[in-house]
C-alpha cells in the first residue's frame, strides 16, 4: 500500500503475521502493519471451503477499507494474486501476479475475471502474462547476488568427496518443484557415483513428500533441510538443477544460482526459458523427464569446460537483465500512470 504525492512515495506494508520479512522491511524504514488478509489457499478450493473463503473476504474487506480511508492511501498493490477482497477497498489496485494457474473449468475463469478488475496487472514473466492473457511484465530484480564459496572448503563443510560430480536443487520441497526428477535422474547408470543435494524444507502440508523422496533415493542423495548458507551449496555443486514439473513463473533459485555463476539445468517451461538460453547461458530439458535430465547431466559431468562457460555467461547475463532494484523505476512509472 502506498500514499502518493508529487514529492515522494510513502510505502506501508500490511502483513498477516510477524516474521523475518517484517524485520527486513522495518530495517529499510518501511512502516509495517499486521492485519487480516483473505488468502486463496488450495484447501479452500473445495465445496466445503468456498463458503469459508467467501466469509473471510467479507470479514476483512471493511477493515481494509477503513485502513485505506484513514491513512489516505492512493494505491494498493497486492504482491500476489491470491489476496482477495482488495478491489472494493482500494481506490486504485495493482495486482502483481506471480502465479501460473492450471486452467480449471470453473474456478480459473472466475478468478481471472476478478483479477481483470484491477487497475493494473503486473506479471512476473511473459509466461505468466501469456497464461493470464492480460497485463504487463515487470521482471523482478535480484534480491541478493549470492557468491559461491570456494569449492574445496564448501565440499569439506558438507562432507562431500572432492572428486564427486554434485548436482543440487534449492527450494521448498514440493512435488511441483520436481526434486524427485533429480532423484530419479541420479539413478541412471551414466551418473554412477554422482551426489545429489536437496536443500529446503517441505511446504506446509507437503511433509509426506520428503518421506517419499527419501524412500525413492537409491543413490547418494543428501537431504539437507533448510540452509541459510546458500553460498556453500552453490560452491559445492557442479550443477544446479531447477526441475519444476509445473510451469514456474520466474523462480528466484534460478536467478540467484545463475547470478552466482553456477551452471544451471532447468525445465523448459514457465519463465525458465526467459532466464536461460539453451547451450548459451544454461541447459534446458523436457519437464518431468528424468532420462532427459540424466542425459544432460552426464554430458556436463564429462565436460567441465562447458560448465564453466555456461556459468560465466549466465552470471553476466542475469546480473545485467535482473539488477537489484531494477523494477523500482518501472513501478514508479506505473504509479504515475495510475495517478
């Protein structure tokens, strides 16, 4: 939420609860408020859940309208399309769409129609805009530019053999993030002796997926859980894999690994082909195909020069096209058009 005048933009961020994001925002001088938000959650998209969702929207809408009125807010920006009930409360509404929804027969047309009521739709990628059929693209900038730790200390810290071929996946554990595709690929005889690193905790409700991954692994696959030393994993890995089984709008894990100079192998759908050009700044493989992934990993295992070339090209390209703070000017122009 932002109050606009000719001299400045004063940001006010409304969050549903306290957490690390609230602390980070306050550290920048941003005012943070805590309050109710109606969130479109998967468990509510059922015959029993939809009435609950409607009641939640009706409950929070008056509070949001009162906040907008009392604080003189000119523009409300939802940084996801799953926050509901804002249209009636916002003088001008910007929805930043970070999701690519599967086209369900009834719910998707209804939700899309609601999104189109916004004064501006901003999409995270061309893939997102294409799925929505509307909006403009403003690419995210790198929130951080991680560095790769030196290889030998990183491998020592993680207990990895110095001469092993290591492929890593970073991000929340979820079946649509595709960690199982890497696990299956590493079982290919062409990758005998390779090590897989899977860093991240399970999404709430996806705890069973971690158990399934552990049961599926027949080779050296190490489940690292949540890690805040990403530079160690990036330094230890020969290749970072983004094996999303559903179209991913523009995953931060891909941007950050590329910016750090890693060789990245990514599924060829969603926003990933907007980050990587196959054979130039990374490798793209058929989504959900462990054999295709194993083929490319085996090629890269045998060709360290290719890994180095792709990683260096990715770092130069991503740092130029997705600079930190890059979206700020584009959003400022958007706010000017709205006011």
